[in-house]
C-alpha cells in the first residue's frame, strides 16, 4: 500500500511538473529602444540595432516566436520580475548587484567606460577630487550612475541622471554638463555624429568588474533557468557559427566579444 501510495505521489509530481514546464516557443523580449547603435526606434517606429539583430538571430536559432516589449531603462528589471516580458536583451551589464534579482547568460559583448569631454578641456577626469564642482551626466539606473555616485559625487561633483542617453548628450552640447560618463561604443557613435565633432574621450578606460560588470548579457527571472540555458547555448552557437560576427560587423569595425 505504501509502495502504491509513493508511486501515485511520484506520478502526480511528474504530471504537475510537466504542466508547469514551459516550452519557450513564444518569448517576450524587453528592450529599451533608445540606446543606439544597440537598440533604437526608427521614424516609422521600427526597432533596430545590434541587440535587436542578435535577438532575432537567437529566436531563429531557438525556433521561437519572439515579440518585443519596449521598456524605459529604469523599469527594465521591475518589468521582468512583474512578467511584462520573459527576458531582457538590451545591453544590460551583468553585475553582482543585478544578480541578486535576476539571472544572466554569459556576456555577449564587453567594452570599457570612458568620460566624454570637450576637445579643449584639460580636466583630470581620473581624479574625483579634481572634478569637484564639475557637472557629470549619466543615464539613470545604470552602472555609470552607480560609479559616479560612489566616487565623484562625494568628492564634490554634481552627478545628474537622465532617462535616456540622448538627453545626456543634448545637455552636454548645450553646455549644461562638463562631462558624460558612459560606454566607449556609445561615445564613439556620438563622436562620429555632427554634434560630436568638438568632443573627445578622456581618462583611463574603466573596466573594473565590481562596478562595470562582466559585460552585457541576457537577463531572465531566477526561476526560468531552462530559458537561461537555452539563450546561453544560442549565444555560444551563434558566435561559433559566424552569425554573431556577421551581425557585429554591420555595426562595429572592431571585435566586442568578451575576452576570457
């Protein structure tokens, strides 16, 4: 009788587990769509960029139907946890702080952070003390804000967070900021634009994983480990079969795949 009861309970557990399992043939992807060249909206409201192309390739590899949910950056992790979407493929750095809330795949790119200043500036951006009284722009809820708040704000700099990176650059070019702290790729894109002619990247490259993470990775909820494994395998496969580099070359002339 005990044996029959045990077998019955085991069968119920298997059925229950099967009922709760997800096949992940339909995946909702959270994306900011305000972070060129990784993700942005065109004039006709089409999402484009490196993140979008890579996400499309991942979905094709997994034979999954993916839909995109546009989300402001500061609501990205809350939106994932509230199940507005199933994964974040939007240049999110994998940091220890974020790992307390979500799980990440392996990084799919990694680039250093830099300060951006006017070409005629002689500011010593590597020294927080030397930046006392200076106005530093960052995007809110990012690793760049965390770093500036931890080192430059206590030294007397004014750190101003903005909802989007475009707003940061706009205030830089209008003279309301002395420097912007962000990633090298984003700065490089701005420097190639009409508005970026009078600016330069300054100081040492910032890569400390404690503050800047291990690189941009794909985030999922902690209890969706099966999805994380599928996405991780897809990223690895696309890198090995050349699809990743084909996409990367569309946007960047240099390698951004994480080393090591």
